[in-house]
C-alpha cells in the first residue's frame, strides 16, 4: 500500500499561509528532495490554484532561481489529483475529482506506486479521521502570524492522533522542518 504524506508551511502559532515565510535556496532544495519519492500530488482547489499556473510558468520560463526552477520542474512533472466541485479544467497531468476525497484517496493509496503527497488544509481533518495520512512534514517559519487559517480547527478531529518524531532539520533562515509518522 502506498504511503500518504502531508506537508505544509506553518507559522510558529500554527497558521498556514504561503506568504508568511521567507523562501530560501536551502528550503527549495529541501522541498525538491522531499518529492523524490512522490509520484502523485493530492490537492484541494485552493492549493492547486495557488501552486499552478505559478510553478508551471517558473518551469517553462525558467524565471526563478536555480533551486526554484528545479522545484518547479519536479512539481510540474508529477501527476496531480484536484478535489473540486467548481474547477472546470486543469492542466495536462491533472485529474479532477468532484466528491468524497477520503474514498478517492483510499483507492489511490491501494494502487501500486510511490508516495502520495497531500498538500491541502481544507481536507486534512477528513483524511486524518479516515486514517489515510501516514506522515507529516511541517516546516515551521520563525514568524507569529496572529491570524489566518489554522492547520486544524478546534474540534475537527474525532480523537487525538499520536505521532512519533522521525527527524528535524534546522535551516539558516530560522525555519525548522519537523518530520513525524503515526505511532503504530
């Protein structure tokens, strides 16, 4: 069975907002390396529209730093699934599903392949409650946002999920990457 990995950038106070952090070459290399074992990205519509066409344009135009271009090329090459009731079309290697993300992710998890990367906050409680997320990669940025979207809303999980810390990595810009797995 394939592994499902959730990844997100968060502020020190637990808010998810891609504009809070300060990107660095070191972080871009970290995110690119994380995708070495990924062959499917599972997005909600909002995250998909944040990521694309931005990164597709960076890959095509080679308009970022060398690390950003490597990340963009890797990201664009991976097959994607987007959960959306309103998105009418998506780029080449992207499939749109309309409902029941947990059931769809379970089907995908049971197929042969590498890791499935889930990068969406909106469906996280549903996917966690269904027991589908095997590991968590959180990059904590040295900023206190004071507002925005939390990683999880109060009461969004039916029970506490216990995790085991596998690895940490500290970056020069003050970010800390935390890698956790579900406890067996």
